[in-house]
C-alpha cells in the first residue's frame, strides 16, 4: 500500500536518524525560506542531517517548493487602509493612542530579514530606510531623499502624509501632532537607546507619554508573517579569518578592562561573526547570523542563537569558544547581570536591552561596540584575501565592459540586462557567495540618483550619447568588493568629460594622500572634493565608507565624509574612495575603488609617523571621458601607472580578444603637444 506524504516523510526521517519530526522539519524549512536565498540554496539540508538519502533530499526540496508557493499566495491582496484600520483597532484595545513603525530589525541592520519588513507590510513602501507613525486620526510616512519618488508610487497619500526622514523627522511630527495625556507606543527591540531617548523627550515635551509595548502590533496582525530566518551558519576558517577566536576574545576582554566594563552585549551580528569566526545567511547580501552574544571580562562568551541553524560542524567549531544558549534565555541572562557594568552598542543595541539591565540594577554604559575597531583593522591574512578577491573580481569587470562595448552601442541593452550580466560573470567564481549590495545600474537620468534602485517601472535602455554608471560588488569567501565605474554609450559631450575628469582628479588626490597618524577621514574628505569645488560643484554623499572582510560592505566606525567623525584612520582599515558628480535629470558620475590604510616610510626630515593608502581595486577607468588638459603631470602619471598595473595584473589571465580590449582600455594618456 502506498504511504501518505506525511507518513512517508516521517518514515524517511526515522530511517536516516534525523532526530526531528515532520512538524519540526516544516518549521525549519519555513525559517530557511525566510533567510537569504532560502528558495535557491541547498546547503540548508545539512541542518536536517548529515547523512540524508537522495530520496529524502528530493522530498525535502519538493516540500520547500510547496511552502514557498503557500507563502507567495499569502502575500496577495495588499490593502493599506484595511491594515491601518486593523492597527488602530488593536492600539485602542491596548489603551494607547499611536504606534511608531521603523524600517528596522532588532539589530538595526542595513539589510533585514523578511520578517522585519513591518513598514512594507503596513504601508507598501519597500525602501531600505524609513518609518511611519499611526495615530487614531492621522498617519505619516518618513523617507529620506533617495525615496521621495518611490514613496509616492507605493504609499497611498490619502492614508499617509509624506515627510522627509531627516529634514522633517519623526520627533518633530510627534511634537506637532501628539496631545497632552496621550500614550505613544513603541517596540523597544526596534529602537536604539538614543532613538528611544529622543522619542521620549518629544512625547514628554507636549505632555504625552512614550510606552514600551510587549508585543509588536504588526506582529500580532501580520497573519502570514515570515518565520525567524534560519540561514545556515558556517565556520569562517583561519585561512580567511587570519586570527583565532581565542585571540579575538582575549583582545576584546582586554578592551573591556580598559574601559572599566565587566561585560558587553554584542547586538551587531557582524561583531559576533568576526569574534567567533562564523558567517551566516539570515539576511540578503551580507553573511550574517542573527543573534546576541555576551562577552565577559574573562574572555568567555555566551551566544544566544537558534541552534537549528547551526550545522554540526559549526556546533563543534563553537564548542570550545562559546556557551550556546537559546534566544529565549537572553532575558534571564540579563537579569543575572545586576551587579555588573555593561557596555551596550550605541548604534545597534535595542532599548529593550537597556530596560532589562536597568531593571536588574546593572550599570549600563552606552558607547561604541568594543568589537567595531578591531574588526575594522584587517589583519594581513584578511588583506591578502581582499587583494585576491579584488583581482578575480576585476577580471570579471574587464570581461563585462568588453561585452558592454560590443553590445550596448545600438541602445538595445537595458539596465536590468546590464546588471544581470555582471552578476552572471561573478557567479562563475567558486568563492562567490552573493552580491555585496543590490547593483545600481544607472543609465542617463537614473544615474543622477546616487542610490538608484532599478525597478520594472524605472528600467530604461542604455542610450547612445548618455552616461552609464554601474555600482556593484561581490561577497567572496576571502573578501568583499565594491566598485563603481562610469562609461558613456557612444561619444561623450565636453561637459561629460569635464565633470568626469574633475571627479577623477579628486579620486586620485585621495588615493595619493599621505597623512600623519591620528588623521580622520573627515580631515581627508576635502581632497576628493577640491577639483569640483573649484568649478562650483560638489556631491552630497560621503567620499568613503568602511568595508568588511566577507562581511558588511558598509562597515564602521571609520569613514571619509564631511560629517563629523573622530575615528582616526588606522593600518588595515579598508574604505571606499568614491567621489562623484550628479546632474539632476541628466546623468551621474562616480569612480570607486577600495583602498586600505597602510604604514609608509615617512619623507626625509619627517618628525612623525605617516600613513597612506594601498589601492585594492584594479579595473580600467573610462579613457573616453577623460580630458587630459585638465590634469596635472602627476595626476596623469598616477593614472598611467594605475592602468599599467591593471594590464600587468591580467596579462596572463585573459584570452587574446580580451587582452586586446584591455590594452586599448589601459593605453597611456598624454596631454596634447602645443
């Protein structure tokens, strides 16, 4: 007699000594689907068992497909008015007058799991930054300058007032719209200590009260909310990490002693990943395993993470490095820290953590994550891994632009095709795991949006005579890349060449910078802007952000920016060098390489130690867009030397056709003789 599907699954699980029943397997599959690329990857099968038969694997993959279809069906039928009405009814029943919905997860991540897309569920807005506030009679949605068009396309203005997240912030709207005696609810998991402090002040300023709510109302109303992500967690071996977990734990314990803290709560998943030499798959484009950790002054670590996403090899890897505890045990652990001085990360620690520690009588000290700076200073193994990853990545970029030159001239290639082609090339690398962020393929006026996101509505063809900017990167086991190149389809105008050359001059100035120990990125930022300033031009984003080692493509605490930053640049830090120029409605220009801070020999007669930059990214810079008459002799020498390095680096790796293209793309540039 044929066995039913559930019975057959149970029989196969028992046969292969899995130790999980069918319901537990289904829950795990739902968690896998809620993680990054959960519908594509196969390594999650290790989370079920290490010796699965082929027939069980086939059944599990089919079951995942069925669960994915159910989830897709559940997403149909979005009705913002119905959801806002349901939220207001729920809040009224709880005795509160409003609720704040940030686009954030419990770790303030740039990329969040599907479960944390509460703002999108309520409003329809899918951008990466924003918030909403709902009161009984009115509501507002807050987005920054990147999303002023998108929010109008996605959010019903009859329900939500549009506000600028920075210029017209949430606290100002609360001050203007809350009434004395009202109670404003917030989820303390989703707001940092500082954010909660500002919200509390805004409420109290008008006689209202900020109330921490135990259950997030969106979670209560979202019937088909995705599960907590269960992306497989893997060891990050010494061949890539370069430093043992034991050495790292000892280093951080020493830092805790110096700042007079007994312990620190690690709420940033990338800090946990670095400290314990693990990488996960819970969120898109960054290999993070969501969870919390406590590191104590004796260098011991307690890791609060769902054990279901830890493969057997990972449990063994962690066995001598950390005590593994269930996520639900975190509250008890915090309550046991009543006599301690505890550091909380100012950037990622939810106010819930502060509340628990304060209630336990602990001394809460909010400041920079003690892991942030050591993580930012890459060791030599990590730097060498980055060099290797960039070399392989650069070879893909060369092949990509040769393809683009040969196919885009007739205007038949659109942005989506252009982005997908580059991804397909990167995927050929066996160490490639994901893009490091969503590729920005900005053609013509779309390139003028520095954080442009390609959508079916915005997609346009690469048109002759227009600038094309593509910003992209890869996550490789040995390093994270981020590169922007700007080209022109056909021939550029003189304005194109002038603006591009000024951006290039700023890029070169920063790449060549020599600076004393103790210098911050804020102090160097002017170098990249001066050629544009001389023409009355500028750009409105930072010049450089930190980059992780097979971690976040945006990593602090260092940066190069106009914005105040007291973090001195230190050897081993990796940053981007990406000045740009954007003409609204017409084009965008950006030239981005990654650079590493290095020690250099000080000039003769120097009285202090000096630092400089090593360029990590090697790929041609568009010669058609360069006006050599605007460049100095030293700038041209740097450019020609750089291009000579690019050619030499790939001369033995490319076939004859690609090498011929590269030779032309890196040919020396000279000023016109008079």
